[in-house]
C-alpha cells in the first residue's frame, strides 16, 4: 500500500510537471508510463465495513419524540436603553491595510493581469493568501526574530518557493509564471517580503525592487 500511494503521487506530480516545464526526462517519462499500466493491477486495500449491523442494532420503534420542557420568558415592564455598537473592534479589516491590499491587487492587474484566466481570483491569492502562508513558515519566523534583514529575505524567498510548489496541483498558472516570468517573480517576492517582514528595518515598500 505504501508503494501504491507513492506511485500515484509520482504519476500525478509528473503529469503536471511535464505539461508546464520546457524540458523532459526520458527515464521519468518511461517510469510514468510503466506506473500507469501497473497501478490498476495492484490490489486495493481491504477495509472493514464499520457500518455493518448498525441499523439492525437500533430499534427505531422504541424511540418517540417527547416534549421535555417549556419556558415562558417575560421582560420587566419598564423603560430600557440599548448601548450603542462600539465604533472599534473585530469583524473588519483596518482601513490602511484594506487600502494597501487594494493597491497591490490593482498593480498586479495592471502589470500582469493579462497572464491569467481569472486575474481577479489570482489577485486575492497573491495579496492575501500567499503572505499569510509565508508568515507561517518557521524558518522565516526565526530569521525575522534572530537575524538581520538580508538573512530574513533569504529565508522568505525559500518559504515563498515552498508555498508555490505546495500549490502546484491547484494553481499551475502561478507556478509557471513564478518559474518562467522573471519580472513577475521579482515583483512577487519583493511585494510579499514587504508585506510580511517585521524586522527592525521594516519599511513596507515594494514595487519590484530587490531590497
């Protein structure tokens, strides 16, 4: 079962890579063809039907609906006041951050929007989802806490690459543009670093220039 799972993973990943990369490896291609023929012949795992006998074991005729209790709620007959809703608090994104994300999406659409089948969706992914996932990277977090800006940038770029590779199966356009389009890669890495870097020299600037 371990071999079958790894074989399926290889076939899926190779089919994506073969479709987007400009080169091919003959040995990998042969292995992919071999595994495609082999996988249907491998035995499937035998799983016990855990639901067997459940319906027979429950005698539904012995159950009936019951009214457990009833309550009457009364309010005091007097004037009252409702406090106003607080002006500050959770539930909304702060205006400066919202405006900044809007500017990022606008710049993305202006510069690279023509490269995508759904630029609006990809703009949200780039401005919101990718920075959040990069910030979860432990190596990048440690670099921000214990190292300088240059080393933090190195760990950030590695973290971003890992995030994009992890999204390969669902967003092949993003992977292809990141690997093939140098202008897009430089803009994306600089922008996300500016959004996520929280070191002593953070200035929040971006726009395609390498810090």
